[in-house]
C-alpha cells in the first residue's frame, strides 16, 4: 500500500502539469478579419501592393499601349488610393478606389460608377494574381466624339 501511495503523488502532479500546459496557447486570441478586411489585405497589404500586368486584352485580343501597365493599391477602412503607370485612359496617375457597395468582388476607381471592375484574386498563387474585368465606356462615349476605346478589357496582373 505504501508503494502505491509513493507513486500516486508524483503521477498526480504530472497529470496536473500536463493538463495545465495542454490548455494554453495554440489559438489566435485576436479577432478574425471580416471578408472585406481580408480582401483589402489581399489587394493592398499593410503598406501597399504593386500589381504588374502580365497581359491586358481588349475584346479578347491583346490591348495596345498597356504592355507596361502597373498599379500600386493602398488602403484601409477609411482611405483607399492607387497610383498607376501607363494606365491611361482607364486610370489616372493617382486616384481613389473603393469596393462597389458591399460587393468585395467589384471595385470602382475615382468614383466612376459607369465602369465597375469585377475582380478575381488568387492570393495563394506564387506570386499572387489579380484579374480585373471591365466593360469599359470612356467618359462621354461616342456621343462626345470618343470612340474606339469602348469594350471588354481584362487586366491580368501579378503581385510584384
């Protein structure tokens, strides 16, 4: 009986220690990101993400003049901005962007609600890829003497 008592105390203490250590840690105590917050991180990172064109098409054919297109997207809950290179007439050298209301799969640049870009983002690819598709209408359209730019554009981009 004394032999059992001599093993009981150390085994009990070992069991208590193992129980205490197995309960701690492992989980993330911080709040989870909402889908919009996660999409914002995927698009803009914490200090901006530069996306470089791998191809741009116009109505299914290679688009001319956009071979060197790139865009840096920055954003947080209250401010979303971009800068672009060789993005005319679609994007200014700099401007603002936002999600299309609550739709995190659509973005609008510079408040232009007539040109809504559908986005498809593969954040797990190496490097991550972003596809933006727009049925583009140039400001004023044909009635204002602007023609030749209207149509479906697909911007295939990768994270730099």
